[in-house]
């Protein structure tokens, strides 16, 4: 009985800490300050910890390496040639070390949101990430996860490239200064490392067996981490942030329009996808009808 109470107390403590963190993300992560960067670092660590519990530490480390290698390759290719994203350069974190032209933090950020996107995509597919020995899952899950990941970029891209100026698109673009090529580049890059995830995990039955034993609350936590990255855009919109911002081509946009568009896009993409995942978990928990 005592062990049961201790386990319950630990679970409550974990959820309290997670709740405080997610509230901080929603309230503060929209503004690229050192505090927001610290929250992002915690999120990356949380993704790695979650992956370690889900698949095992060595497999989480392998996923991190796979993701970082592919995304740094694609980001440097994009910065040098314009393929596949378009012509851009980073302004964020100039004091940090770079791998090529890319700040060292970029790869881990891809991993953090990529991992949570992977879990969010797997849930509506019936826990496909634990059933990758089935060929259909090994093909379908990376495609769905790429769309889930790119939804996040669709939400953050316009305010990041104009209001925050975390990166600059040299020639601007139709989506508040962001070219359409960027989103196709995100789909391609996300699909590449998710497909590599799937092929790696497909050959690791110990990781798949461990993933099959996860609880609903554990999976729901990943969904909430993913969703909080979208909900943070509610804060500046509710604050009524206004003014003007220029994109890389010098085109002027209204800040209130950028913020409203981010919220609308978030509600119809990240929020909806998260709702589907949570409903799927809830329905799995419901007793079967007589």
C-alpha cells in the first residue's frame, strides 16, 4: 500500500512539474528571449527523456543522432543552395557554435518537436510506432508524422520570419514573407528522418515491445508538449500585439494580421490534430459495448 501511495505521489509530482512547464511555454515561449530559449532546451530534454522511457536510452540516442544528422545536412544544403526550403539565413542564436551555417541548437529543436510529432501521428494510427514490423505502418507513419511536424512550422513561420526575425527569407514570399518552397522542404526533411526512424525501429524488436507497453497518460503527455508549442501563439494575439514588420524583401505586414493568422492556423492544424490524438486515446480507454 505504501509503495502504491509513493507511486501515486510521484505521478502527481511529475504532472505538476509538466503543467507548470507547459503553462510557461504557452505564456512565454512566443517571444524569442533567453527565457524562451531555456524553455526550448527543457523541451528538448523532455523529448529525449520521453523517448528513453518509450524505446530505451540507446534507441532514443540513436533517434537523436539520426534526426540531427539528416536535419543539419538538409539545413546546410538549404542555406547554401536554396534547396529544398528557399534562400534564407538564421539570425537567431548568433553567439552559439554553428555546424556549417546552422546554429547548433537547430538539430536538437528538430528532434524535440519531431519526436513529439511522431508520437502524435502514431496515436490515431493505433500506436503504429510500436507496430513497425507491419510494412504498411513503416510507410504510412513517416508520411503522417511529416505532415504533423510541418503543421508546427506552418504556425510559427510567419511570426518568426517577420516579427521575431529569428531567420530571414531573402526574397520574401506569399505567406507573410515565407515562400511556399519552405513548407515543401519541411515535408521532405521531416519525412526523411521519420522514415529513417521507422527503418531503425523496425529492426529493434526490444524497442517495439517496450513501446507497446506505454500507458495512455504517458502518450497524452507527448500530445500536450506538442500542442503547447502551438498554443503559445495565443498569448501575443490575446495581448493585442500590433504594429508593422518587414520581411526579407522589405514588404511590410501588419503584426496583428500575422498574430491572428498564426492562431487561426494553429487551431485548424495543431489543435485539431492534437484533439484527434487525445480522442483516440480516450476511446481506447472506454469499455467495449455489450
